[in-house]
């Protein structure tokens, strides 16, 4: 019974910390994680990747073997 709210809360805290470290609006992402829980993680990851791509530019090399 208490597991689901605890997972939602821990997800919100984790997303808040990840957003702070990435330079994103942390409070907005934490509130969104409180509402949607772990379902937000793929959206957060893709948004973080798009933001990084925007900052680095389109011609940046992402992978060097």
C-alpha cells in the first residue's frame, strides 16, 4: 500500500537531482514526476538529450570509437 507513493516520491527526488545536474528547470520536472511517477523517465531522458544536442550544435561529434 505504501510502496507506490514511495516510488512516486523517490522518482520525483531523483528527477529533481538529475534536472539540477543537467541545468534544466528542476522544480518543473519534479512536479511532473510527482504527477506521473516513473512514467516520466523516458520523456525526461529524451528531453535532456535534445537539450544537450541543442547546446552542442548539430555538427558536434557524439561518438568516437
